[in-house]
C-alpha cells in the first residue's frame, strides 16, 4: 500500500483508492500520534531504528477511518477523495492493528476508530510535556558551594 503521498493506488481491500495526502495531513497525523500505534493495547513505536547496514524503516500505516474507497472497509460513498485522505479520516496504526481493524470492520466501526484516535492523541498530550507551555511553570534551582 502506498502511503507516500504521491497519489499512487493502494493494493489492499480498498484497491483502486487514490492516496494523496497533504504535507500538513502527514505532519499532523504522525506528530499528534507521536509515531505510535493508536490502539490502546498496542501503542507500538512505528519505525525501526537504522543499523550499521540498513536505514530507518517505517512500520506504521496511515489507516482510513471511513473507507479509502467504496469497496474498502467502512465505506462512506458521500465522502470526496479529499475528505477520504484528510487528517480527520486517518488514524495511525501498526500493520497488525491495521489489518485487524480492517478485516474485523463490523467490530471496528467508524465511531469507535474516531474515539480511539481522540483518546490516543489525548494520551500523547498528557504523556509528553509541551516545551515552554507547562502548566506547573519552571523551577530554577541554584546550587551554592
């Protein structure tokens, strides 16, 4: 499946769906998810570090909440191509969770995936301090002697 944002067609159940993500969409999706799978029982880091012999490998998928096409899981024919590929309709998942939610689409309806995405992003915000915007303020220690 192509998630590079270059308008290539996918090879999954939503075959025939054109993927074309804006730079802003990519930054928001990966940034707000902190590069981790959104499923609460997973939260796997979605890249493998580079080694002496190999580059960094992205092992995450940008999954569609409502189907990428009318033939994919959770189809919504009223959505335009732009709406299908917007940030609001995407969720960041590991390959295992992506496969499971798409193959068990009745157990993973659109509303459930939106709730999971929202909860994951709230977890990221609560887990990572925002530099310069901490609610508790900064404490400066001065050591003498």
